[in-house]
């Protein structure tokens, strides 16, 4: 912004008000009895895209969206009568952009009580509306977590009955068929299939329950291989439906850290989920997982790399991706909380998440966590 210069030490009141109004962060306009605009400040120009001269030759109807015209006419006569008003409405900028605004208006009258003009202060509500929508979405996700843990709990009892009955069925089959026949084998295969399917439901229910548990978890020794495998299990549906090829170079029993395994798992679930989203429209969809030693703050760490062949992240936004509620996904698809929560978790574990990305080629997120020697 260019520096403002004034000639005299004493600033006349009129100039003070002009300076204030022109630097006011909200749009201000004043309209006469016919609805013609007779004053606007600089913010009105940047918000609506018209020059001040253009605005001063327009009627107020021209800067509001079609769908609010009726309410505008009603509101204007109400305002003239009552003297002040606060409403929400929708502006229409020169390029057609619709801007939700909160408006505080008041009228001024002459000595005989005749209406002269209205003054209105209009606040751009786009950011606040987006934030509200994200909070609602985040709240809904939290509620789904609760529901999932409840469902997982309720699944367990009937599942235990199925598994036990199936066990008894298998034993009974073995007992009654001393010389296995074709039909015995068919029955045994079916019973074993039921057992396998039930165990995988049980595992899924366990995951759901653990995953949606609260904070303040106990510290434990974590094999990063297990965290990654569990995260891949949870995201199996997503990676499979996106047609992602997974190359997992991580070995079991080799890379240990300490902390809360559910939370670390949640970090990998978020990163794998993001990678899938970034690859969904790409031809080559590969997710490569690897671990290497590294130093972070002079401490020996495991650097766990999640590398995708997705869209990559444009330079202009890469510094913003860890901010809460920053998302490039359509409404209802992303809350913009995944990375900020994940980084918070990893930092609580005395590590960090770093990112390197080439727009158009892919992205690698690296989770750094202090090494534990076992
Ligand atoms: N692997 C990736 N490749 C490309 N862009 C990514 C990747 N991971 C994250 N991003 C970018 O960072 C943004 C923020 O990610 P973050 O996980 O915090 O939120 P989100 O995925 O949009 O929503 P959610 O809260 O559902 O996770 C994404 O919207 C996307 O633009
Ligand atoms: Mg995400």
C-alpha cells in the first residue's frame, strides 16, 4: 500500500472522516429517496468491481442479486419508516459474483422528519459462511465417529455368537463324518468361509472402535509397519475404488517409535486418503510407502514417506495446506482439517510432517518420528 502524505499537522475533520471511510474494511454506501447511490467508499469498489464514478451513477437495485430484489424493495421502505435495520442479503458484483453480506443500515431525516438518505455498512460474509460450513461438516464427521464406534460395539455381540456357533458346527461336522465325503467337504468349506468373513468383520469393528476413541491414550511401543498396515486396511475401500496401486516397502519389526498407536494410525489414514483424492483423475495411480533414517532437531528419527503420483500441490498454496479449514475440495468433500490435525498429532509425538511436491507430478508427505531402539 502506498504511504499517505498530508500537508498540515492539523487535519480537518472532513479529511479525517474521508481517510477513515476509505480505509474502512467494510463496504459503505448511502442512497437517496429514489434508491440512487450517492456515496460509496473505496471498499465498495474493490468488492463490487465498479469504479466509484460508475457506482455513483447507479441505482441500488443494480448491485443486488435478482433473488433478493423483492426483499430489497421491502427492506428499503421499512428502513425509511423505522430508521434502522440489520439484514443479510446478496450483492452482485460487476463480474456476476454473488457476495453474501450482513448489512447494518440507518436513515437520516430533516427537522420536519422527512427522509433524506440511508447509510449502510456491508460486511462480506463469504469467509465466515465457508468457516461455518466447515464447522458443520467437522461436527458431522465427529458424530459419524461416535456412530461408528457405537455400531462397532453392537456388531460384536451377534458376531461372537456367529463365530461360536460356527466353531461348534465345524466340530460337529468333524465328529459326525469319520470318512469325509463330497458333501462334508462342501459344508466344511462353507463353514470356514463364514469363519473367515466373520473374523474380518470383527477386525473391522475393532478398528472402528479404536479409531474413534478419545484423546489421552496410553503411550506404547509402535511398530510403524503395523500403523501403516492398519491404515491401509482402513483405507482399503478408498484405495481400491480409486484403482491405486500400493507399493509398500516397509518391513515388519524394523522401525519402532513410541506414542499412541491410534493417533499415529489416524495420521497415516489422513495422508493415504489425501493421496487417493489427488490421484483419482490421474492415469498413473501409485502410492509408495517407505521408511528411511533421518535427523530432526538433531534427534534420530524415522522418516516415513507417503509418495503419490497425484496432481501435486501448486506452489502458491503449499504454505497454506496445514492450516485448519484450508481445503481445495468441493463443499461436503473436505473439511480442511486432516493435515492440521495430523501435524498436531505428530508434533505431540515430538516429530513433524514435511511435504515436497511438484505440481503435475506428485507429492510426498514425510512423517518424522523419534527412533526408539528395542
Ligand atoms: N497428497 C496430496 N496431493 C495434492 N494435494 C494435497 C495432498 N494432500 C493434501 N493436499 C491439499 O491440501 C489440502 C488440505 O488437506 P487436508 O487433509 O488438511 O484437508 P482436506 O483433505 O481438503 O479435507 P479433510 O479435512 O477431509 O482431510 C487439500 O484440500 C489439498 O488441496
Ligand atoms: Mg484430507
